[in-house]
C-alpha cells in the first residue's frame, strides 16, 4: 500500500521537460492533464514495486477535468510530485477504476 502521508505533504509538482516531451510524443498526454488527475476523485494510488529500483515510485489511476482516464507513474522529490510516465488507461485499469468508483461513491 502506498504511503499516503508522504503524498498529503506534497506542495506541488516538479516538471521534467524531457519526460513531458516523451509523454506527449508517445501518448498525447499534456503536463496539465497529468496534474489534474491528482485533484479528481476517485483516485487510486498504489506502490509501483516493479519499477522502484532507485527511488520509491507509485502509480495512479485517475481522470482529468474532461473525464479522460489516465494511468500515471510518479515519484515524490522534496515534497513535489514528479510524473515519470502517463498514458490512457488500459481496459483492465478502466475496469478497476470503475469498480472502485461504484464501491466509493462521491459524497
């Protein structure tokens, strides 16, 4: 399970222009879309143990302000969220997100 206390202490985002360019050229996801998913519910966050070799990484399933469903990988550096990769959710991820949304309705 992700260390949510660390995420709650985040004060913003750290952008990496190289990653932003790569995410755009591969998946057509903008940096602002990557940031939007952290402010919209439901938001599913989990440890990305498979890719956490040098630093702690997480993945998130969320949606943008326009409803685009995204999967993103990120890390936290100096209390800032740094998105490493982002793309549209795959079918299995959309199913997980929808199931979570049904079990946890918005208040």
